């Protein structure tokens, strides 16, 4: 498999990551994570979603629109990532007040 990393490919990755991260952060957390945060969550989510799709042998295909199919897979992976982060308490609200105060 040859990976072609030209400017157009990186731009598409950023666009898919932004859309998927924005939708997932608003769905899971109720607020966005900022431009860079949404892009990073979307790109990492795309890797997680792609890995899980390959591991479980399922695919989402929207005929004629492969970018939307990639966004759906990235969105699913980003939601899983943010759910795990939220369950483990590694978000901004992880610092809790001591019980004696």
C-alpha cells in the first residue's frame, strides 16, 4: 500500500478531522474543543474508527460520496475516543474539589 502525502491529501484529512471532531465533541461533551482540539480528536477518531471497522469487517458506504463515508467512520471513532476519555475522567473536569471542603 502506497500512501501519497501531498497537500491535497493532508487538507482532506484536516477537513474530515475537523468535521468529525466538531460533531463528536458537541455530541459527547456538549461543547467544542477548539479548532485544533476538534481536528486532533477527529483524526485520532478516524484511526480508531478505521481500525475497528477493519477488525469487525464492517463498512459504511455512501455511493458517490467517499468523503462522507470517511466522516461517518471518523465520527464513530471520535465518539468512542471522547467517551473513553470522559469515563476515565481525563477531561478538564478531572480536578475535583476535596470531599472535606
